[in-house]
């Protein structure tokens, strides 16, 4: 088995449901973060798709920000729950994250972030945890890097790097 496939296989776990969490988590408890994402899902504004999604992002200091999806009649203007939660955190001065949990009403599979949300999460690092849950609270764990391998991020724009290989840029 390749090293990368082994890492992905090892990191994908399923566990039981959790309990409620306050707005600050003194210790990192994935079940509580998943519960917060399930609670955030209840606020979803999704009159078109009826597909509710919630997210809870855990900052490096233990603060939790939640968000839900917010649809718009002009579909491209809708916001995903993950980007809503992260944007709330960033608007309060947080840019370092430990984990994010995502919840939906899916019963038969784990909710997975869309491509735009994966790239949005990557902006803030590749080594933080993503808990993708089912409606019963069970979850699968992966990192941002595992969800978006060979990604493009802020480091690629730093001094001396050129993502397109053109030294004239």
C-alpha cells in the first residue's frame, strides 16, 4: 500500500455521537465539535435545495465559531457552512485553526466539503483536521491536505516562488 493511501486509510475513522460544547473548548473533543456543527445546521437558510449544512471551526486557542449554509436565488452567491464559520472566525481576528466539523442531514454517507471550501480551508493551512459527519453524529476524519492533495496555498506566493514557472512574473 502506498504511503499516502496508508495515511488516508489510517486517518479515516468512524465513532459515536457527542454532546454539546460551549463557545470555548479547553480540550479538543471531536464529538463536541461535531455536535456544534449539527446545532449550526439548524440555522441553515436553504429554501431552494432544502439541503441543510452546519460547520463548527475550532481555533488554536480553543474558541469555536459556527456557521450554516446561506442560499441565494442567484446560486453562485450562496455561502457554504464551512466558509461562513471560517469567515466569522477571521472577522474576529482568528486565522489559526485546529479543526472543523461539518454536518448535514445525510444518513448514508459522510458530508464532504465542496472544492471551493477545500481551497478556502487550505488558505489557513493544510495540517488541520476535518470531521465529516453523518446525521447520527458519526464522523470520518481527514486533514485539509488529504482532502486537497498537491494544493496551491499562500506559501506558493511567498518570496521566490512562482506557481506557473515563468521567471518573468
